[in-house]
């Protein structure tokens, strides 16, 4: 009898011990199952971990790139409908909304398609959209944006975060690259005197992939003049589907664009000898926009200095819409010195609707059909 009582007591203690020991195990199991369900659900409503935050930032970057590509495709379709050809410059009525952290899009025009690519400063993934040419209807049919790219650093970071969730020791991360602080230069006192017009930029052109020399072709009739004036005497005429040679080109800024400021605003520009430089515009400043270079880059004049900058006013965040804005677009004329097949030379007004320049984005075949 005594032995039976002893065994019963020991059994009771064992059961009680198992129950108490199982509670933290069950609690940890439930926590892991909840975290796994949250990550698998991928709702974006709750930040479950550093891994999940990276996924969310990457999803937002991909969404911004896809949205920009689709908007660019719509603008490209409008341009093709108006001119019969694709373009790599989207200004004026062809401008489209773009994410502030997007790097692009850039457009490559090929014989039977155009391809748009864009990146984002928040991820190494890049997105591409291709539009194929239908040779029956001569229309371009854009597909869906395709995004790809995954660096070893991203893979390692995600693996480390996942291991940390389950108590494993993550691999050591590389030390962050030191960021060089931006410089500030003394631009002198406020000076809102515009440059003398016309402001002439020698041997230059506007837009991505533009060219100023080589064999070109006319899409329609082009008149070559003796001087860089619309009222100058006619020297010869270039007819549609005729090839000619471009010798050089000058860009004449007839009227600068104007950006005005209601509140102070700071932006960053690269200057060769100084690196990255911060410029703070005040409500007393006027920024004169001279000419477009391509991929969002322009030449502007600020406090008497002419320099390269970016079109920060083209994609203003909501908080900056009452801070600054383009109040007047600029006016430019592109003059190209050309020679015809008989050796005559003259000046023509460069116009992508009337001629093809033979650049890597503008094959002359489109004007020879």
C-alpha cells in the first residue's frame, strides 16, 4: 500500500512538471505560427520584422517603377498617334507622372520595338517594358512591366533577418559605406538678371541620345538657309526621304524658362570640381531654365552662374506644391549646319518630326519608308 501511494505521488509530480514545462513551449509555438502567418499573408498592414520592412520598401519601389512605365507607355502612345513615330523625350503635353525615387525611365527605340527601363534608389531591382511594332497596323503594343534583379547583399540581409527571428546568429554585415557630406558654396548675393538673349550653346542638342553630326534623312520638306535666321535667304531644299549630312548644331535659347519660389527650398547638384553641392533657393531668387539635356537634366542660371541641374520642379511631392513651380516654359530653336548630296551647305531648324538623326534612339529608316 505504501509503495502504491509513493508511485501515485511521483506520477502526480511528473504530470504537473510536464504541464508547466509545456506552457512556454506551446506559447513559443503559437508566437512563431502567428509571425509566419503574418509574413506569409504579406498584407503590409503591420511591420513584422526588419525582413518584412525590406519587403515593403521593395514592393513600394516596384509599384512606383511599374506605375511610371505604364504612364510613360500611355504618353508614348499619344506621341505615336500625333507624329507616327516613338520618342525618347516626354515634355509638354507628353509629360507623365513619375516617382521621385525612380531612376528613369529611359527609352531605347529599335527597328521593330521600343524598350523602356527604369530603376529606383530604394532597390537594385529594375523594371522593363517592351512595346512591339505591329507591321500590319504600324502600331506599337506595349506589354506588362517586368521587374527582375536581386543582389547578393539583399539575399544576405534577408537571410540574416530570418535567422535572427528564430534565434540563430546572423552573419556579420559589412560596415556601411561612409557618406560624404554635401558641400555648400557661396553663390553671392541675389541676382535675378537673366542671360542675354538669344543665349547660344555651341555644338549641342536637346534630348536623350541626340546627335549633331552624321547622316540624317528628311521625313518632309526642309528648307536650308544661308544664316541662322528664319528670314534668311533659302540656299537649297531637302525633299522627303532624301539623305543629307549634319555638320554641327547650335542651340539658341530665345526665352528662358522661369522657376519661382514661395518658400526656401534646397536641392543637390553635382559640380565636377566640388562634388555634390547643396543649393538653397529663397523666395527672392528666380531660376532661369536655359535648355534640356536629357533624363531630367537641364542647364540653368542661378545668381549669375550657369550650371547643370535637374528638373526638381517636374515631379513635386505634395508638400512642395506650394513651395516652388515652373511659371513660364522656355523657348529654344535648334539650328543645324547641313550639307546636301551636291555639296551645298546651309542651316536648317532641327525638328524631330521632320527629320531622323541616325542616333541610337532615332534610326533614319523611319524617314525612308
